[in-house]
């Protein structure tokens, strides 16, 4: 399959830990990258590679991969983390790039 | 620090060609980097359009491949998107992005990510 599947919505209490998942066959050979998007803004890369954060991304964001599933974990979610999160990967055979459908995170 | 800026007409007529440019500042476009176009229809998710390497190599979304051309102008330090035979379904915010990619040999995994994005430009297809 050349698709990435995400849960449409997830909620977390302020200060608690939340995991957002992404599933797809491409994740068996490619790490997922994760993007945060707020309304009216361009996506912002928050995690790439095995578990790398671009400069300026808080340490509470982390990533992991296992089999065909990748996860983005936010440890101690803050109100400003309320956003839509997209996973992204590439098919190792076709080089075609794909995005998950996005997960809307609500911080309660 | 590399910055990207999209530009182009905000309104395109049906059956016409959508043409956008992404200006790259803060670094040469001809470095060992892939560049990408992504779009987002109103209220929907992100859709990959295609990638281009400075050598001229390209990869396109198979659903758009017959209508898409991505090109690169090293002298102007920008890359461009042409999408032909547009319909209302092509109305979207269009983003350009820089790609980082590589191979994690210790874990036999590859990585691919878009680490720098333009602010996006809205294109509406309408008569």
C-alpha cells in the first residue's frame, strides 16, 4: 500500500502525554517525518529521521518507528500544541511521497 | 538561513495552466538538495505534487503526472511549477519546500522530510 493512515482526531489533557500514530507499508523502510500545522500557516517540521528535532522544536516532541507504524509523542502537552499533525514518508520502490490524512489534536 | 517564497497568479481559468515560482534565498538552489511542491485544498490535507533535484531529475505524484512539470532555474535561484488543464479541483494553497533526505545505515532506514516551507500561495480556478 502506498498510503499513510492517521486517526482523524485525538485529545489530551493539559500537561499529559499523547501519542499520535501513522501506519503504512512505506514505514518499514522510511522513517516518518511529522509536521505541525496551525490554521492559516504553513506546515512546520517537528520530527524527522529516527528521532531528530529541527532547531527550535521543544524537547517534549519525540518520534519512534516500529514495523509499519510510526508515532509522534508529546510529553507534557501544552495549549500551543493544539494543531493538526501530519505524517509523511516516501515509497522506497516508486519514490512517490505521501502524507497521512492528518490528526487534529485538541488540548483540554 | 534558507527561505522560500511562492509567487504567481491567484486566479486561473478552467482548462488553463497554473504557473507558480518559488524563490530561494539564503542559499544556492544548485546545492545537493531536492525541492518540492505540495498543495492543500481548502479544509483538506496535504497533497504531494512532485520533487525536483538540481540535476533535473524529477518525481511526480502519479495522479498529477500527466499535467505537471517542475523545473529549476539556477541563474534565478528559483524553481517552478506548471500544472495544465486545471479544474476547480486544483484550487488550493500551494507550498514549495526544501527536502532533506538520507540513509541511516545503522538501522537500514531512510529518511525524507521537508524542513523549510514557503508561506504558501492561494490559487483559485474559476472563470
